[in-house]
């Protein structure tokens, strides 16, 4: 029985992640949470938003989503956002975007390999959702 | 019950009834197909019940009574007192057919055919009795098999119903349901309309982008045109100059021409021909360019026409989402009657302006706050008949719900002639909660507005009917969420609530203003007036500021200050005070510039950002700029309250300030990012002299990291200067150099360096050194 289980385990499909880069660090998103990757032509400042929110990006349908700068949350080193892409993810009914220096690529791992830099989108959303105005920002 | 236009109500009734009839006829067919499955009888029962209620409102008593019969039969089915045998189903179909006929008549504009009622009811009773008797004869155990049999029996005719119209009529399929009613209504999912509006928004943005692109192309065309002219001019000059002064030694290829003398023949050499060609080509280009210009002229007009059509389309689609507020008011009729009945009060309800249209989304969100106000009015406002008579008021209390359009907004008034609001009690409560000082003097208006303060109430104990207290503040906040305003007026002759709400959420009229060099919007319906104020005015810049508005002192706030940008005292530009109505109070937001008023589509804030509640939404302008919509009510919420909502973000502790001196940009960058990650503030200088200047101006520096070899002033000299200065001599200096020789290290240490690091330095070593100096764990 145990042997069967083990065998079944080894045949479990690999988990695919979307990998994107900020500074010196790579972050992983489960591929099914990624909605789209968009080119950013303009980012607009959001006064009173915390500093990890780089700005607001207009999306199709007239919606506006926040672009999150992970370098302000994790030690990544100075990011280079000159050709940044926005990785738009689904968080519940909402969408948020992560800034990436490069076009993200896909990798697959066996699910039992622990991955570093994995973002749980729902958890992230809850933790970093803006709880109130950010005053006196310099 | 007032002035609801009956013919419009009938239209609604027809649209609504169609749904119920469809549910019923579909359900009866389903029952016929599978008599075992009575799970949806509940739905049918409800449909019949609602149809009955709807008919009662428009006083179609025959439809009401027949629906009532249907409801009775369905109830028995539901309670398993009756089984869906063929006679029962036939009876239901018979009733439904009659209802359909009645509604059809009404849809055709004829009055309700009341003649058939008696006949139908009698027949129903007969059929019902028969059905009941036949079922009573079946012993319980046999029932199941009986039904199975009849199920297969009845399923057959249904399946064969199409070719045999007579058969089909038994199942209510006599007329095609799709063309059943002649009304012009369809039901449609509001969210689809939302999607359409989104698309229109996007097309509008694309269109504006297109117009911009056209302008760019036109500029390019102009440039080509201009260059072409220059080329033409040059070529002409060139041709003029050389056409007749050809060098004598030119050998003509054409032997024919060689016979002619210099002036005997216009000779064309290669150059000449080339210039001629150039002229022609340039002319062609100009020609083409001028038709291009023509094209752009008409193209521009056409794109603008698309714009106009889009606007019309947007209006029409928005209109689709609009409902008459009368339908909302109708929902209060019953509860008011019940409430008044329970409280033993006699209330006359008047409804005015029920044809005023309002966005479906607002419509839904208004129910709760309005219900609250109405409950209050009936439960607490209007007195009992006895009390009224004592006061000399008419025995019957009056409650008026009125709505009318007011510009882009809808004004809803709820007026009762009850005893008003006990403001003294409110003040007492406020004092007891330390919200007011015991000696504070308030105007009547201010006393009244206390009712919107969370937790304040006039009734000492909350009762079942209306929560009180918390309620009115919730009402106010709900209205404010809809970008609406609420005002209250009360005396012992009654209470009036005035609610001003945008008629549509899809398209909002908003004022665009500029502050802190960014554009923001405030919805027009909350704006009372915009006034210019003197730049010197004290109102700007002070903490608890006020301005004088029409002889009254009102609270004001300089908008940029919210972002921590205080007004510069040297700023002499004219400012604007946007006077807004918030919960029965006027306030002024002082902005740098008023730009325009525009109609725009406002999207709610992204959930991730909803904590930034001074914004009620975001909008994208024609050129694609994201702008936020400011909610004035939240701007004036006390700073203290706002501060409680500090985000969880790690405010980086400032470990210290380090001056990095190096002539290499990459080293400065690298050191900066390394140090900033460890929460240091970094100041950089590219040589000793610059570093010295910074040190002289800046007291906050805790440590210096310097290179040795630099232009203008090298590291040794810098260290010597620092050690000479008593104010700076204590500062630790880390030398960072590519010179690894001990000679350099010794010299640096003797010059005052506390540490010596060789590039490329090891991050851990640097960390250790920093730990030593800042006594902390990094």
C-alpha cells in the first residue's frame, strides 16, 4: 500500500510557476494565479499609498490596479525597472500587479521540492492590503 | 396611494408578470414530464404568490384572484396534500392559460377582462374537488405506482405535442411563449451593461489616442511638406544657375545635338535632366502631401463623429441601467402600513416624482438607508393619533417620499409631520460622551447634525423597529459611499431628510482640480460652490483652519497638506476653495487649480487600495491618465481617526547616516544599496572636497566611508581636514581602497581611519565593522 502511494507520488504532475525578477531576487507565482503580463507604458503615482506601491496602472476595461514593488518588501537589491513588465495576478475578485524587471518565464518543479521566493497571492493580498492612508510620506 | 402613474406601473407589471408566467408554464411542463419530482413546486408556488401580489398593486383583481387559486393548488402540492396527477396539472394549465389571456389583453391596452373570473373560479373549484376525490380514493401505498404510470402516460402527449396543437394547449403551450406578450421589454443582466460601458470607456480612450496619433502624423506630414518645399527651392535654384552655363567641354552623347551651336538648341545634359526630374518628384510629393492633409482633415471629423456616437451610445446604455425610483418607493408601502399598524398610528403615505430615474446600482443601495429613515419617521417621528390631536395636528400623520431630478443628481426628500428630533437630548448625549464641552454653544443646525455622529441617539434604548443612533451614522456613510449627501431639517412640525445622490454611477459629472501637481476629481453633486481665495489667506496652511463662507465660518483643509506638502509661504498664486456639502455640514477643500468639469466613468477603488478611503474611486482621462476621485467627507475625518489606520508596512528604522566618498559611480551605487538595505541613510560624494562641503552643512552624519585616490581632494587630505575640525573629529572613518599594501593601511590608520577595507570588499567584513560602530545587529 505504501509502495503504491510512493509510486503514485512520483507520478504527480510537476507544479508550474511563473518566475519574475526584481533586483537580484527571483519570485515565483503559481502559474494559475497569473492573469496576464502587460507592458507598462505609464505608471501613475498614488498619493498616500505606502511605498511598496509603485503606482497605479490602467488595465483594460477602465480599471486601475496597483503596481507593487517587491524590492520595498523583500531585500532584493536595487531594482532596475526601466523596461519593467507588470505581472497581473488574480487575488479573489481583484487584480493586482507585481513589477518585474524582465519578461517572466515558466519553470516546473516536482511538488515536493521546496521553492524559494514563492508568493501566495491571497496571503500577500491580505497582508499588504492598504489599511489606511499613509501620511507624511517623504 | 398617491401619484404613481398607473399606466407605467402596468408596463412594469407586464414585464414582471411575463417572468412569473414563464416560470409557471415551464414548471408545469416539467411536472407533467416527471411527476415524481416536485422539488421545484416551491418555486412555482412563489411565482404564483408574487404574481398575485404584483397584480394586487395594479389592482388587476381578476388576475389576482386566479393567481390566488393557482397559489392554493400549488400550496397543496407543496404540502403533499395533492399529487401532480393529470387532472391537477390540467387545472393548473387551465388557470395559467386564463392568466395569460388576461395579461395579453392588458398588454394590448384593453382593460382587465373581469367577466371570466366567476366562471374560472367555479370551474377551478369543480376540477379541484374532482382531483381531490380521485386522489382520496387511491390508497397511500398505491399512490407511488399510480404516479409512475401517469407519469409515463402524460410524458407521451407532451413529447408529441408539437404536431398536435390541441394536445399542446393542455400544457399551456397554446401560444408561443416567446411572442406571448406584446410589450417591448426584455430582461437583461446589469453586469452585461457594466461590461458594455467598460468597453465604451476603452473605445473612448482608444479614440482619443487615435486623435493624438493623427495630430502627430499631421506634424510629420507638415515637416515632409516643408522639406519638400526646401528641396524644390534648392533644385530650382540649382537648375536656374546651371541650366545655361554648361561647361564647354561637355561631350554630347547624342551626335545629332553636336551639330548645334551653343545657343541654337536647348541642350539637356544629365544634370539638367536630373534637376528637372527632381522638380517633378518634389511636385508629386507635394501633391501627395496635400491630399494627405485633406485626408487628415476629413479623418479628424470622422473620428470626432465616432466620438459623438460613442457619447450617445454611452448615454443610451446608461439609460438601460436606469430604473424609476417609484419602484423603490413601492417597496416601502407595505412596511410602512405594517409599522404604522403595529404602532397604532394612522399614516398617510404620499409618493411624488416616482418617474425620476436612477441607476440600478444606486437604486439597490438606497433601499436600506431609506428604509431606516422611514422606519424612524413612522416609529419615532409621527405621533399617535391622540398625541397629534392634543398638539392640534391633523389626526392622520403624513409621510411623503418625493424624488426629482436636480441637474445631474436626484434629490430625494422624506418628509414627515411628526414631532421632529429631540436635539437637546442629542446634545446631552454628546456632552456625556465628552464629544462636546458642557458650555459649547451650538446652532440649531449643528445640534441636528449630531444625529450623524456614530453612537448618538435620541432614544435611550434601542428598539426592535429601528436600531437608532448607530443607524443614522450608517445611513450617512452609505449615502456618502454613493457620492451622495444628506441634509436634515427638523422642528416640532416635522422632519425632512434631503438626500442628493448622483442619478447614475456610470457617468458622473465631476470637477477636475489640481493639487500637488496632480489631477484629482470631486463629484459635482457634493460641490456647493467654488470660490477664489487670497493666497495670503490664513485659511491656507494652518492646522485647524477655517474660511469665511457666506458669513459663516466653515472648516477648511489645504488639499496638498494631506500628502505632507505644506503650503509654501512664498506661494502667491490664487487658490480655490471647493465648498462641499457633507452630512449636512459645509466644508472647504482648498486646491491649487480648478481645471474643468467633465463627465466621466468612475470605477470603484481596487480592493487592495480600498484602505485609502479618501479616494472613492478612480477614473481614466481621455489621454489615459489615471486620476483619483476624492471623497470630501473622508478628507475631514479627524486626523487622529485616520492615524489609527496606519498600514502595517515596516517603517524602516533609521540606523544611521553614512557618507560614502568615492570617485567611482559604481562603488557609490553598490555601497549605497548595500547600506540602504541595512536601513542606513546614505549620502554620497564623488571627491574629498564635495565630502567636506557636505560634512560642514550636515550634522546628521554618523560615519564616513572614503576612497583614498580621488580627484580634487584625496582621501588622506579629507581625513586630515576631518580630524582638524573639532565638530567632525569624532566621526569614524572607514577607508575603502583598492590599495592593499600595508604601507597604505598604516598611513590611513595614522591619518585617523578607524578601519581599512580593500576593494572588492567582503560584505560580511563591512557588516562586522558597521556592527562595531553602530552597536547593533544588522
